[in-house]
C-alpha cells in the first residue's frame, strides 16, 4: 500500500512538472517603438506596439490583452480615440479608466507584427529628464491555453519645461546688471574728462 502511494505520488509530481514545463514554454514578447526620440512639452508622439518571438505549439495567437503604463506627470490621459489597432488586428476595446485593452485577429499568427498604436500628448510642464512607457500584463491564447507575454517598454528623453517667470526674471537680472555696468562706465568716462 505504501509503495503504491509512493509510486502514485511520484507519477503525479512528474506529470505536473512536465505539464508546467510545457505551459511555461509558450510565450511572446511585446515591443514598443516611438516616432520621436525626444518628448517636448505640448508635442504629440505616436508609439507602435508589436508582438515578437511568439512561441506556441499551435497555429499561433489571435487575441491580446494588455495594460499601458505611462507617467501622468508627463502625458495627458489616454482616451479611447488615442489607441487604434493596426495591420490585421481589430476589435479594439480600450478602457481609459485603467488603461487596459483587448484586441483580436481574424486568424492566428506566429509572425512578428505591429498590433496597435498609442498617441500620447505631452503636458506643457515636463519636469523630468526621461520617461518610461510600457506594455505590461500582456496575455494571449492559442485556442488551447493561455499564454503570458513578456512586458515591453521604451524610455524616452524629455525636454524639460522652464517656467516663463524664471526665464523673464533671469533676463531682467541680466539687463539690470548691464545697465549698472553701463552707468559705472559712463560715470568713469565723464569723471575722467
């Protein structure tokens, strides 16, 4: 009886390990690309999200669920109209309250391809030197099993916003200093004559 219980337990553990290794072998990666290298205050940038390195024993994937993460101090809130499906992907549903989206494809694919684009508008007052945007919690299915994706992210440099009052104040100080120097030089020349 003990031997039967031991063999049954070992068989169960080996079966679970094989199943887990097969499930964990499937996956894909998310990639983000930007149309601009530097984010400037008030400008709009377009990011393209792609799927790559799809690994599944079946025909491929035809559904994508993901979440978009970005710095709300750098960009305006993303609206539904700011996200669009590209290529053979469609049926886009985007929730601006939690930045989650779902897309579908009419046939399965294992090809590296663009999936959707995001249009982001930078705020007028950027106070950081760089910002990170990511696609995370990506999931898909090949019809038989759920497949987890590897997050994709991009770091972009930003052009800092300088408060107009600081700039005007600095210019005023320079003008005052130049005026004082001019008065001192004028008095020396007048006093020397």
